[in-house]
C-alpha cells in the first residue's frame, strides 16, 4: 500500500454544534500528527476544501504561494476547480 489511512468521522444533518466541534478537533489532531511523523495531508483524492489549511503546515508558505501563482497564471478567471487546493484570492 501507499500508506493512506481513511478515518470515517460520522456526521449527521442534525448533529449539534458541540459534537461537530469535537469531530473537527479530532480531525485536526489526526492531520497534525500525520504531518509531524512525515505523512501528508493529501491523498488519492487531492486536497479539496477540507485540507487546504494544512498545506502550509506540510509544504510551507513559500510553496503554497508558488502554487497560488501557478494557479493564477494558468487559470486567471478561476474557473477550474475554484476554491480547491489554494485560495485564489489570498
């Protein structure tokens, strides 16, 4: 295998905010620990919305800014997967 792990954190439409906050904290701690031991916040499905904040932790501000510059250069109208991987407007 490639070392990916899949953690299913169950969410329902009627979950209260306290539960949702606890699930977000578990997710945050899992991703932080993954990065601390040399893992990655990405996987076979890419980054999407949920892991964008962890790219800076993994690659550093300079690398994320380079990703943003490339995105602006090849997609100046932000029509290809807007809001994914890097924030176009940062």
